C-alpha cells in the first residue's frame, strides 16, 4: 500500500485519514496538522523522509503565483528542504490544472455560471488558475489579495493590475513570516471579519477556505462558494450563514474533500515520480481518473 501524508501548518482538529483504491493501487492518505508549529513540520518530514511515497505541504504554499511570475516563499523553502528522498508538493500544480477544469465542468454540466456573476477571489495569487478561468467565463471579478493579505480595502478588478502590483509587492511579501501572510494554527478556527461589503456584493466567492472562513461576515445569504477543503463542520457553518451552494474543486473521499496538496501528492505517488509533475501530465491523469468537483446544495 502506498502512503501519502499531508503535513500541515494548520489545526490538528482537521486531521483525517482514508484508504482508497485508485486505478488498482491501494493508498493510505493521512492529514496531520501541527497547529502552526513549523519546527514540528520540519521534524516530522525529516523523520518520515523515504518512509512514505509523497508528502503534501498543507496550510502553506511553496510559491506565490503572481499571475505571470512565480515566487518562492522563504519559510516554505525551509520546510520543503527537509525532504531529501520523498517528493513534496504544495498543490500548486493542481491549482493550475484541476481548478481550471472545475470551471469548464460548471460551464458545460451545470447552469451555475449561465448568468453573469459577480465573483470575489479572496487571493488570486493563491488560486491563479481559478481566477483566470472565472474571468474568462465572463464573471465580473474582484481580486482580494491587497485587501485580505495587506488589510488595505482596495478592490482589484483585473489580473493585469494584480500582476503589476505583484511585481512590486511580492519580492517583499515572500520574505515575511508565513503567519503574517496566511492564517495558521488556531487562527484558522477564529473568525475575524474583514471588509464585509466585498463578500456581500459578490454572487460567488472563491479561493482558499481558510481565507474565506477567517474573513467572511456573519451572513452570506444565497452565495455560491468555490473552494478546496471543507469538513462537515465547515458545511454546517456555511449553511448557518445562508450559503446556497458549495463547490469543492477536489472530489469527495470518505465523506470529505481533501486539499489540493493531498490530491497532487496522491497523483505523484500514483505515478511513482520523485518530483512534481508537469501541467500536461496532471491534465492527462485528471482525464484518466475522471475527477469531478463536489457540488453540495445547502
């Protein structure tokens, strides 16, 4: 049985494991949270390097995709460097492939995007493929990177503008402690609403769930959420807030959707590769496995 482990900077309350069979291969998938302890992540990776088939890096990204350029994050480089034998991936390969296919699926198989939508992407630099696909689908876009990362209430309405700002800001942002950029550990469990009008004005809210959960307002009546990993508890919370539809970009396994880092690590382990795959290789596998988004009507 092949083993895939997502070692996460996030809360240990979201830990989960599942056994699945994928195209004749058996896998044990585990998610282990370290409650914001980066040293614990590094220690775990070192102790299990070579003992598992692939690591997923959860709760943090290796890179910021500044639309047309990619920058590595200094803290994430330290964590990834602990893996000398086992390949380690952060989900960015799938964010750029699987999430584009999700928008294609919604356009072809549902009426969710049949009418023009006002869409808020909480961080397009974290979900560039999703942001580009929704813009190409005709949505009226607002990109929340400056608002939710830097706490400046600026609506960015085009990826060209975001790319220009990213070239100025990201070389500095990449050097910051990761906890200043993204909610980690117990911060993931606490709500800190920010700029509620950004959410209220949107028909569709998309992006990383930890960003959405931390900054969303008390009510989201009739909203559509496109995100990555949600638990049953998360779905209950969104139902209480009045959300209409939740779409997760990864398929359901054992009652929940795993993060893109887990699914990317699963595909790397499936192929036996010792490094992340190329976009065309991910696309070929996604077609072969027929991954579909999970759509939940609340």
